[in-house]
């Protein structure tokens, strides 16, 4: 009810304005307008030789490393005299994760060791300035834009990347697979291999 009342109050205060002109009389008012966001800046990912792309708000790299993950399962057994015994068992499985999983915190680290760091991390290259018609967007507004589409990585890009990335990288279906030591295997990934995708 409070939310409905708040929106009702907002609807009485908001002023719809054209996007092609800025009227100083509306300064300090709650205004509404719509138009295509535009920028003259460019974004890129030089590490993987993705060239400058003009007109996009951001190029986002999403990296996932193949790692061990620990799962804990606790069972409680009732004993005589109202006491209980709790037994915790641990299981391990492999999965891709965008965050480093610290195997040093595992109950059984010996056979489930993850790399100590992610060789490639998720990043984004975002423009500093953009406009909406005659209006200039603030950095906060630019950051809030998240309507993304997949940006495929190509064999041509890989061919222009560093020799190390070329040696360990494999392109498949617009994604880049990086082996930890040797060329990545799509069928049998090893711990430390990384899958990288991009969105624009």
C-alpha cells in the first residue's frame, strides 16, 4: 500500500519532457524522457585483441575457471539421554566459477587442489560519457545500463592475440577456452582451464 501511494505521488510530480532540448525551467524537477543512448567513445579488450568498438556503452568480459567445489552434508543422530551426534561428510565436484574457490579451506585439500589465483578475471571496459538526446548522462546512469548482447570471439581475433593465448586458446561457438598449461580441451577440461565470453 505504501509503495502504491508513493508511486501515485510520483506520478503527480513527474514532468514528461522532450529529449531533443533541455529546458532550464525543469531543473530540480523529476522528469521523464526517452531516446537512444549514444556515445562517441569506444571500448575494447586489448588482452585478447578485441579491437575498439565505437558506439557501445560497455564491453564486458566474463571469465569462469574450472575448479573443485566442496559440499558438506551433516546428519544428526539421536542418542540415549537426549544427546545427539552430528556427522559431517564432504563431497567434491568440478564446476566452472567466475570466483576463485579456495581449496586451502577444504576439509580434504590433498586431492582437490585449485590454482591459487585466476589467470584471467572478469572485467569490463565502460565509456565515461554518453548522451540521451540533448541530455548528458551521469556516470551512475551509464553504469546502470545493462541491456547486453553476446559478443562472439572469433578465430581471427585469436590469430592476432599474443603467442601464449594462441598456444593455449581454442575458439568454439563464440567462446574462448584457455588451457591452464596446454591447449584447452573442450571435451575433458582440466582444473584451472578458463572459459571466457564477452557481451556488448
